[in-house]
C-alpha cells in the first residue's frame, strides 16, 4: 500500500505563496489519483484539488480556483500544490490522499465540458501546517 508524506507548509503573509509536496513510498504514484485536502481549525477536512493518475485531469474547489495549481511528476513520485495569493482562510493543515475521480454528468452537461468530482480519500499522509497571517 502506498504511504504518503506532505511537506512544504509554513508561515506566510497574506498574498504570499507556498508549494506543498506529496511524496510517495511503498508504491509508485502513477496508478493513483491524488487529492489535496484542507482542514481549517475547528472545521471538517475538505478537498481543495485533485488530479487523475495519467491524464492530468483536475478538480479545484471554488474557493481556490485561479489561486492554486495541482501538478504531478510521476518520475519523482510526487504531487505538488502551488498555492498563490494566499488568504488567512487558507490557514490549516493540508493533507494528501489517494482519491477516486469521476465526471459529474449534470455539471459536465451544464458546462459543456468535463467537470470532475473527487471522493473516497484513503492512505492519508500526516499533514503539513500552513499559516497565513500578517
């Protein structure tokens, strides 16, 4: 079973940037769709971005569209989350996990494009802390 480990968190001022890394051991990542999840203090964990295993199709939560970019580099067994224009509400612990990604038929028909969903997280990493504060 794959083991995931997050890194790259830290303290940053509003408007700043961070790049998080999710590295794998025990298995290669190229067989897995991977998601990044955010857990703000006192709140539930929520998916912010996911990427399919091979085709690089992506999901972004509305709250991060245009600010966050997910990417993967399978030769290094790593998935990245580039976070720009950070806001105080982005503060929290960020986790990566294996996920399932399927197209949302209603949203896809409405948008006339493939809109992906991200669900069934598993094989969680230990998380990396992000704090956005002046």
